[in-house]
């Protein structure tokens, strides 16, 4: 958990350290963060901390330790909690307030009020969250190191005083991080983007357990990412967690809650089938924060792969957004050589020159376009940033979920997990995050395969329960499941639930009944969070009939389960010895290690989530970075035609590392130039780029289909001549001819 905030230059900062402990059980995580404050000023201080959490996290514990006194916060209706906090500060008492943003569920504000001179306090914050599945079956946990400035529409932009942001190297607080992984299934490996101390194996008879810690010297200039790989990752499971003994039977916290996990692996025959229709709409981020050669070329190169991999007969269009939005075609057009060439040319001319990150209007325009009969709409959204109105954006996608699927991609360390995961979840698609040295292309191409492959639809879950036991499903219904997508379903069990042993039978799921004492109620908290999120989306749906009781139901659930919501807050008031704290209260905002310069702009200013303008230290000029030369693979891909073939020309010869004369003179006499060029390109891909097969597999399939349609009699001769020319070997049946 890292934070963004503001600091007046040369003022002391009361936050001294953050300690984070992560506990992973199967595919859910519990995170406990301890924040230590110390006031070294001669006046009482109010410290305000604004920080990101995973968008689907359920904050379930908040407490404060002042001296030897530990006080656990209560969950209360937000306005009531704010009034109690203000009243406490006004009367000279200490108070602590934790509240979730009403616009975005992944942003929290922690206010530490009236910390007297010379006194210290420790804040403990606990949340539970689901771990996202990656393209290679790994489960991803990320502790964000940055919170990008939230761009908000101009009508939400209040005036604010200019504040300075502390440089990354000067952030005055430290952070430590440790993780413990425990699962009934074996752990094959644990990876991180940061240096780890050697893993400690703590295996027991029932669970596989590992412990990991960050190596000394980590500078926290990027998010801490942990990837966990299980054996038997596709095995479906159902975990039943016993209810809280002190809670009333028949309530969510008093009854057992089950978490059903589905992560299917489809047969190869299904995976190899690719649709030849669809309307593919690509929505690109062209805000100022994308004005970096790495991000810019990454989007351009990825879009080139996407366009070249689309099937003949489909429709497509490309939108881009910033403060406003643009599109290449007035409406989606049929995919052919002419429209492909026009789109590629326009993409090459694009720049990150559209200002802020206002995505809502572009989505509204896309959804206003009529769907094309028999061409299912697939929306691909790329962004590196944050938006002010996350919930409004996600609700718009949910409203239109019946007419499309949405695939989302978060680029860089600061992409909002609430936005990226929410778009995919409500749009029935898949979310991907590209951070550090990750390559975007394989992740995006995996999502394109999802879009082209059939999904399992018309899903129903039948509960075979003992007599006297009933079930209340807490999650929205699962509408579709496809390869690589993990679906979780939460349900409350009411009645006498027995202790069934773990077992596996044909057509049944393996069940784990947690009868040991439950301390954290992880499954219950996540089930409550799921239901709260559904109710919040329902309450904010402009087109749905407004139910005055929805907000009250959210507040009731939040208070009952101890889980945060946009309508509640955690509040702690410490009266101490009864004597008021004397002296004027000074507000201190905590800085982050976030980079704040928008490269390519002269004034280097932006807007924070609270409307305050952003100004960076000094007159810093963005370094000039030359765009790297195009990768040989992308050079070859750029030459492919829409229907799948290549032309025999000097550009192709150069991409293959040969001269035009070498390529021309080795061509078998009986074959035409296009077929010879296409076979050479396919040989080169299979011989030299097998490590990137997931990136070019779809466009190669299109090329092979084109070859099939030619009914050429001399393919084998061409393959032998091509191998000799390129000096390589390939699998004998690589063309499937």
C-alpha cells in the first residue's frame, strides 16, 4: 500500500514507516499494513494520506495504537463518521478516519487527527482481495507504488491551491514487505519483479507453505509484484468457511459462506477453432501521460499485431481518447486490404496529444453506434491512467454488457485496478496488466484469442445440498466462461451444514470445509464485498428504477460485515486522559514516490483527484529519447496483407535478412511470387521466432488458410528451397498441408 499526497516544501512529514504482511491462501489474499506516525513539530498535526488499494479489495479492519492503548475502529455511515471526526478534532481529541472514494473504489483517504507534539501512533489496516489470473496461469498480487494523478472532467475540476510534490528519492518513510503462501495444492514457483530473499519452505501435512521477503535495499520506486504458480491450476474448487460464532445465525456473517472457483482448460479442438466474424473496436489512450517512446511504440506495435491478426469478413474501428476523442472511421468498416492500410497509416501518425484521461464520452459514442447483425462486438480498451469517475464508467459498460464484450489493458505501474478489472468484469471480458519489463503483445494477443474463440455460455449452477440447507447466491450470475478466465462465485448457506470430508467424484467439485477456528473470515468478507459492489452499481444505475432502500442495505451490510463501502467509513476517537490537545492544528499531506512530470508539456501541470493542480519541483526538461528501431518480427508482420499473404519485394527480403537477388533466384519456377513470399515468411517465423509464437500465431493461421485456398501443387518443393535459403529447419508438418 503506497500513497500519493502533497507536501509543502521544507515541512516535516509525520509518517515514518509502513510494514506490510501478505498472507495468500489458494487464490485469495489477506494484507495487513501497519503505518507508524511521529509528530516532531511543536504543534498538533493532522496527517492526511490518500492511497490506492486493489479495486476489489475488502477493507475489513482498522485500528489505532496510541502509547499502550489499542482502539479498534467502528464502521459507520460516512456522513456520521465525518461529523464524529470533526467534532473530536474541534474538542481537542484524537481521531482517525478511513474512507473510500465515492467515485473510485480503489482510492482511500486516511486522516490522522490531532497528533500532539512528540507523540507517536500506529495505524493497522487490513484488507482481503482476490488474486488475478495471468496469461501463464500465475496468480498476481501487486502492492502499488504509485497513484497516478486522477484526471477528471472539467465540470468536476474545482479550483485549488498549488502544492509541491516531493521527489521520489526524498520520500521520508520506509516500507517493509513479507509474504506467506499457503495452499492445499502444491506451489510450483514464486516470482517477483523485485529482489527476494531465498524462499523459506514451511510445508505441513495438509498445506504447502512458503515465506518470502523483499531483499534489503529495495527503493520502492515501483510496485511490488508477486506471481504465484500452482500445480493443478485448472482444478475447480469449492471452499466452505464456517460462520462467526458470535454472529446471529441466518445473517451473512453468522452462516457458512462458500466460494466456488472455476478456471477451465478447454480441449485443444475448441482452442484451435477461430471465429471469422465480429466487430472489433479498439479504444486507445492518447493522454499526455502516454507521451513516452516506450508506451507510445508499445501501443502502436501491439495494434499492428492486432490489425494483422483479424479475420477476413469481420468489421473494425479505432478510437482514441484524451480530453476529447477521435475515430478513424465514422462507423465500423469491413476488414479488407484498403481499410487495413488506411488504419495502419493513421495509427502511425497518432501521438499522445489529447490531454487528460476522459474515457466516458468515447465509450458513450461507441455504444451509440448500432451493432452489426451477426458480428458480435468486442471492445479492447488500453490506458495507463486513472479517471475521476471510475464507477460511472464501469456502470456504462455494465449497462451495455448485453451487446458486447470488453477486454481491458492497464499499462504501467499506476493503472487503476478498479477501472481495468471493472471494465472486464462488467463487460464479460478479460483484464490484463502490463508493468515493468512486461511485453504487451503476448497478453493482448491472448485476449484476442479469447474474443475469437467460443465461450461457454448459458451457465447454470445447481446446488445439491442436504435436507434443511438453503443457499443465497451473493455474486452476480456467471454469464460466460472462456479459456484463461477464472470465475469466483460466493454464496451463503443457511441451515445445519455438516462436516463433509474433502473428496472428488465424477462431475463434482472438491470441497474443503474450514472447521478450524476462523480469525479473519476471508471468504465471508469477500462475499460481503461482492454483494456490496453489486448493490452500489444498482444504486448508481441511471436507467434502473431508484430504490431508496439500496443505500440503507449497503450501509447495513457494511456495518454487519465490517467491510468498507462508498457509503460508510471507519472511525476511531481517542479521548485519552480527558484533557484537550492544545495549540493550533496543522494539516500535513503525505507525499508519494510517484513521478509527477508529464513529459512533453511545458508547464508540467495536471489535476489531482481532489482538484488540486500538480506542479513538479524545478524546471525539469523531459529527456529526448530516440524511438528504437522496429523489431524484425514486427517488420515482417507489417508487410503482411489483410487476406494473409506477403508480396515478394525488397522490404520482405530485408526482413528475412536476405537480398532481393537471393530471394528471387531461389524461387521454384512453378510457384508464383505471393506463394513463395508467404512460405518464406512462415518458415522464418517457425524457425526463428518460436519464442514469440503466441504473438504471431493468429496471423500465421490466416496465411496458412490463404495457402490452402491456392491449391498449389509444389508446396513441399517451396519449403525445402526456403529452408535452404534461410539456413534453418522447421517441423515437417508446420503448414498443415
